[in-house]
């Protein structure tokens, strides 16, 4: 398992960046870099289940492990959904179950620096090294809109 770290400066208050990052409409826009039409089903509250899905309803099952609004979010990946079935036990899932994805934001002088750390299976490392910067650039553009 690899831990990838990405950071981006965004010319917007941390509250606006956080809201843009998690609200359904804008979440769908910036995460389209990973998969067009992707979306999340969750209330983003600490301890809540979170589904990260593609338009066909397939994707990942996670848990919001920590959520301190406008500061820190930690998602623990637990399983997958394929063809409507939840999978927590296959070898594929066991290869990355428990992986964490964290978002931390710090604001100084009108610039919010968002740092994302993501545990990635070796098979997907190269792909995510290319996609994460594109996704964060989209989030930056959305957050900086008036």
C-alpha cells in the first residue's frame, strides 16, 4: 500500500472550500476527474456510512471516521459494491480494506491549503498520481468562483 500526498492552494476561505468539496452538486463536478458521473451517498457525519458510486451504482463503501468541519476529514475504506451487492470479504477488497483517505485544510492570508493523503493499492498508484491533481484543480476552480 502506498500513501500518496497532494496539496493545493486555493484562493478562497476554508469554509467555502469545505462546502464546495462536500456539497452534492460540486462534489459531483470535481470528482468527475475520477469517474464521470460519480457521486457520494452520505451525510458526512462522523461514524456514518459513505458510498462512493459511479452512475451504475458500483463503487466503494467507506466510513466517515473523523469529521471536523472546515479542518479535517478522514474516510476509512471498508468494501465495494458491485451489481448491487456489498462485498467486504473478497481477496480484492482485502487487498485495500482499511485504507484511509484524509483531507486537511489550513487557511492563511486568504489562501486555503488543502492537503489530501490517500492510501493506494500498488495496482492503482500510477493512475491516481495522474488523476488526483486534475481533481484538485477542478475543486480549486469551483471554490474560487464568486
